[in-house]
C-alpha cells in the first residue's frame, strides 16, 4: 500500500522518537564517562568540557574489570554452546516427532518461564554445592542454562515448524537418516533463526546479575555486573568509573550484533512467516 509523503514523514518521526528515547540513557552514560569526577553532578545534559578518558583508563588498569569481563565471556560461551546443542536437538524432536506427553512437555517449558527465576536460586545453590560446581564458571553456565534453555527450545521450535516436512522425507528416501536429514537439510535452512536464538541467549547470559551474585564468591568466577555493583561503597559512588565500565561492557555486544546482524534479521524474518 503506497503511503503519502506526509504519512512517511510521520512514521519516520515516530521511529526516530522511539530510537532517541531508547538511546538517551546510553548517550547520557557515555557523556558522564567522559567527564572528570568533579564535573559529573549536574542537572542538565551538556557535552563534557574538556572530555577525558581517565575513567576508562582507571577502571581498566586499576580494577579487575578485564578479568570480570573474561569470566562473563567464558560463562556466556558455555551457556550458548549448551543451549544450542541441547536446545536444537530438543526443539527438533518436539517439532517433528509425535509422542505421548509432547504437549505437556511444551506446556511445562512454558510454565517454567512464568515463575520468577529467584525461586530457582536456593535449589540451584544446593545442587551446585553438592556437585562441587559452586563458585565456578561452568557451574554458573549450567545455572543460566536452567532458565534460558526453555525459551531457546520454544523459539527454535517455531523455526523448525516453518520448514516443510516434505524436504526431510525426500532426503530420507535418498538414503539419509533422520539425524542426517536434520544436519544436511533442516539446519542450513534455519541457520538464521539459530543465530538469532543464540544471540538472544548470549545477551541474556552476558547481562545476568542475580545468579552471578548468589552463586559466585571469588574474582575467579565473578562476572562484570557483580563486579560493577561491588564498586558502590557505603560513602562513595564512582559515577565516572561505573559508566565507563558499563560502556565497555556494551562494546562486545555491539561487536557481536555487527557480525551476525544480517543472519539474525533474516532468521527473525523467516520465523515470522510459517511456511
């Protein structure tokens, strides 16, 4: 449907307004991170004069932020790998196979997302302690998987449902096993959706705070959200260092989006239309 020039301008203005509304907190934080400590407290938005990188240098060299971000990266990597491997197999099975209790299992995964994740902390803490995984990056990754795997399965099932079953049947007639048909035929077709789900899981694990706070006690496994929170003292609030750390923590996510943007958008578009 062709739009008039006035309607197009109105749509662009609304989109620009939402974009500025979403980006303003990040721009404000970036502005504060470039200011000297004595110039931070102000009641109006203004460019830093003069701009300085002292906050970035200080938090990178005088704190353990690099180690915290490395812990977050390792934990996120393990979480994504576990969710992709286990979630892909589970979502494919739920999409293609008919078995007793299938609908109840899907409902169970959905119900898990209805409960606050804080209810899982005490059981997970006991399990991790008994298994010797408490205060470890792999243990934290398993804890993240406990509440991220169900949503991964639900999202990936939609992408598998959009692939015609006849493609797999033709491959199996030519001699492929069910697993071979999934790997050679289905997975290449849902590659964009797989990237989209993996990025979603990665961002959720990278930014998670509550589980990391409760299940880690040492700097060897503590993640960056917990590390930044511990910088807040009783009588001191280092706004410059905190905003600089926040901006630095955003950079890996932006880099990841820049790399997989096309695949992610294509996957979301394919999942929006069921074939």
